[in-house]
C-alpha cells in the first residue's frame, strides 16, 4: 500500500476502504507519512468529500491512535457534551451539575480556549486551587464522590487528530465537514462516553456561520456517532449573540454560579435546561420533556449548585470562592462603556466581541499564550435591547488602560445601533437525531 495511490484514489473521488484509512492515519501519526503527502490527501478530501463510511472509519482510526478511556468501572450511562465553541459559552459549568443532580453520570474531558472561543478548563482553573489534571484514579474518585468531574484532555487522547488538525490549520483544509466531524467525534469516542450530545453553535460568533452549514455538520456527526455505536443527538443553538452576560473566565464562573442558584439570565438558563434535558434523555432518565422538568427543578432546589460545589472541592478548589466573589481573580482595571446614541442594539458581531475579550487578556491568540483569569466583558445591553445615549452598555476588565483602549475600540465596532428593534432568532434552532432534523 502506498500513500501516493491513496491520494490519487481520493483525487478521483473514489472511496477508500477502512484498512486504507487506518494505514494513512497510523502512518502519519508514526511519522512514516510526510506532511506534504497528508496535506495533499486532506485537500483532496476538501474537494471530493468522503462517504459516511469513510468518515466513520477516519473517526475511529483517529480515536484509536492513542489512549482509549475506559469508563466502564463507573456506574450507569456515561453521557458527554461537546460544544463547537462560542462567546460566553459557560454551559458545561451549569449543565454537568444539573445532569449529575438528576442521576446522570458526567465524566468529562474538556479543552482550553483558543482564539475568540473560551475553554471550560480555563474557567474552572480561575477558581483558586481547582485542579483539572487528574490521574485516572483521582478522576474516577471525583465522579464517584460528586457525580461528575470535568478535567483537561489527556495529551495522548486522539494524537492523530491533534497532528492532522495542526496541518489542516496551515493548509486551508479546516472547512471540510467530514474532517470537522471526524475531528470532534474522535476525541469524544476516545474519552469513553456511552452517549454524546453535540451543541453545534451557529451565527457570527460560531465556527459555522450559517444554519444550513450547522445542520449539515450536525447530521454528519449524528450519523457517524450512531454508526460507531454511540447514542448521539445534536442541538443547533444560536451564537449570533453572546450567551449570557459574562465573557471571560472568572466572570463566567460567577454567572454560572448565579444560574445554578436559579438567578441566571433567561437565555443562558433556557439553553442549559434544554442541553441538560437532552443529556438526561440520552442517559435513559425519561422523555426530553420529563427531563427538562427535572433539570429545572435541580436549579430551583439547589441540588445542581451543591453538585458543582462538591466537584470543585473534590478537585482541590476552594468552594468558598463560589460564595465570596472577592476570592476569585480580579482584573487590574475596569471601564464602563456608555451608549453614544439612542436606539436599539440591532446586531452584535459576536466574533468581534470574543476577539475584544482576547485583547483584554481573557483568551489566547496562540495555544501557549497566558491568560488573565479576571479579564473579560460584562454585557449590560445585548441585541434587541433599547439604549439611550449616556446609558451603560458594558463593563470591560483588563490588565491596563492600553488593553482597555484596544478592547473598547473592537467592542464598539461590533455593535450596530438602529431605530427599530431586531427580530431575534430562537435560542435552540434545531434538533438532529437518527430520526432526522426537527427545526424550531
């Protein structure tokens, strides 16, 4: 078998067999297939596509390229959630405790933020003392103690995907549905979950900017997940507006805790209840409607917050910081922005809002960039709100005035104020399962 022949085959649009896909993934991971040949193959995939069977084979080959986490020692159905990334997306901090409070088991590996999207691990690490790098035994013990654990991804989890993605990033081959789907699912499958809920964001702050593209990606991932033996559902959720009011690590922890107290913003609470309901339904706890009622009750009676506090404590964090915000990291300087004219906030370029938070210090421009856990943006006005000249619209938090100046310029560029209120899209736009697509 030669890599040259596989490139030629895909260039002609012919499907590859499972063994051929395993050969190229194993060879590239081992360093036996050079970058230039894999780059040629990836471009051929972008131009010619892959069948569902090919994409499933690629997913499993990448999943098996490194450590396969075995969660079978833990009781019950282990259900995982993956978000394709957005601005203000702190849903894992809220949804995982809700699911655990309702009898679900969440043993989750999450990532760090890069670019304009935040990372769950960074948010958790803004809580003093919280550890996200645990041994297998510690990880399992936290799940048994608290009902959930959220940790960083193992360095040996789907190493083929990490290596292939780095090449895609510099060869203009990122925007291929089969390559995106196999990248996401290979890590979820390697992480050991029995069932997977995919939160596919769509809009200006998302990787997928259009609803049609988000639906195509969702359908592909659900079909692959089901084909490889994982119960899989996708929700397409709106990311044309930041989720909640907080953008930035410690700020998002504060907002997550308020939401767990039942006092969170309506949009964030509504999305989290639906995500938790879908995860619980995948775990066999009832219908989606029944599970939504259970999830909402876990906020009202405080059991979800108790689960989150228990997880933080079990992972070495200081749970008192979830009661006393003064114990969380703070930015050196804060600036309140006011509206410069009357009208309605008609649109927010959410990606630009995310980039403004990165400039303030809340995110990374490269994977090795440091972050300021106290930096970020608190949104006082969002799309659809009426504003008056001189009225506060946001607070910016950063390390110094230079960062605040740059962040303010970007943030103001992201806003459009007009004379008429906009029509807001639904928060949950579609549900994709093995039965098909349901639009809302």
